[in-house]
């Protein structure tokens, strides 16, 4: 142990080297400027050499300082990963899931009771979010997302199924307007959805006025209320179609997008996580053809 440098000051050194500033490092670590400076001095005394050049209130890494920073940063990153894996392992029966907002509200949350009946030992905590996510910093074990972005190479992923979309409206709205110009309901979170459907299906419809909503959840509720025709990703409308609240007069068309489950750890090595993802994949109304 006497060969190791004082470990606490390594954290202050790393922050100072990252920012090239004792002041910014202190703010990052919630310490004083003096505490960071003292920590760096401890390391310099231990090694018997300077880690920073100090000039005109600025600091610059020496060649030895650069060498140390590269290795310390790598080691601390590995330690952060180990810490996260320990935390996840310790809470293996409580899974924190980040899910696309409309998918969460219109499909997943209403089925959690069914999951708990099958796996009563596993607690699911749902938060909503879309697009890129830092699983580690947000403390999330699993993210369910559309595959329309690139995620870090270290993430483990499983495809849940291929997305299909189609125009939907209430039965009464369709009966009254099938031969008229239709009011189109858009969602701002996916403003290109109608254009995508026209491209993938090769079809077009007679359109009149348009209305815009913040999320699919609202545009689909407006469609149920008979306010117009909305674009419906199949998982979001399957329940309303079965209940007769919506109809899909043009059917659904396949998109190039899949839904995926993203995790930090290998899904097969975590029993609770594997059970949940397998359950979602078996029940979610997505087409599995062509998936591994």
C-alpha cells in the first residue's frame, strides 16, 4: 500500500486536469480552491515532481502530469462503471425503466399489473423520455426507444419489433367524412409522421384543415374524440382499435424503424431484467418478422 499515492487527492487532480483550472475543479467537486490546490500539492510531494506548470494564474499539465491524468482518468472511469454495476446488482429486483412517453401511457403502464401477476418479485419503476439517453448518469437500468438514433457501443440492445403506422380516427368520424376532405391531426414530437406514411405506403388522402398537438398521446385522444384523423403507431392504438374507439381504414404500413430495449449490462445475465424485456417483447404489438 505504501506504493500507492494518496487516493483522495487523485480525484481533485483529475478534475483540475480535466478543466485546466483549480477553480473549476473546486466547483465541480464542491470544494474550495485551496482544498484542490492542497490535494494536487500532496500528489506532487508524493511523486517528487511537478504535475502542473503554474503561469499567470493559469495551469498547464507537465509531461508527467499528462501521463498521470491519462491513467487516472481511465482507472476512475472503470471504478465508476464497477460502482454502477454493483448498484444495479444490489437492486436487481427493482428495475428502473425509461420509456417513450406515449408508449408508456397508452400501452406499458396499463399492463404492469399483468406483469406483476407473472413476476411478483420484480418491481418496475417507470419514467418517460425519448431519444438518446445516458443510462448510467440517469440511474436507469433499461430504456425502451425507437431505433432512430445511435446509442453508445457499450450498450446492450434487444430488438422488440418493427414499427407499423397508419391513419386512425373514430368510427363516427370516418362514417361522416370518408368521402370528404379529412382534418389531419399532427404531433410535434414526430412532425414527419404523415409524410413518412405517405412515403412508405405510396398512398395519399384528401386533406382539409390541420391541427397540431404536443404528443401522440394528445393527437390520438383527439382522434378518439372525433376531432379528425391522426397517425397511429400500432402499439399506441391497439387497445382503442380492439375496443372499437378507433378504426384504421387504410390499415398499417411497415416503417424502417424498430423499437429496442437498451441496457448497461448483458440482458441475459440479469434474471429480472431478462424476464421483463422478454415479457415486453412477447406482448407488445410489433411485428417480429426478420428479427433475430
